[in-house]
C-alpha cells in the first residue's frame, strides 16, 4: 500500500466482505446477508428500515 487512501479503501472493502459475504460460525456458517434473508422468510426479521 502506498497511500493512506489506498489503505482506507482496502480496509473498507474488507469490512464490507466480513460483514456481508464471509460465512460466520455463529450464524451456522451462513453469511450475514443470507442469514437475515432466511429470518425474514420465516417472519422473524423485518427487512424494512422503518
């Protein structure tokens, strides 16, 4: 990494990957996005932002 901006972009990309695409052991090895969708399909989680 040569610049602070490049480092910041890489860190933000990793945070997004970690929070949205990486399977989590505590979520039964599902990604957080898939886990939320599964809960919403069962009526246990609302996908709305209200």
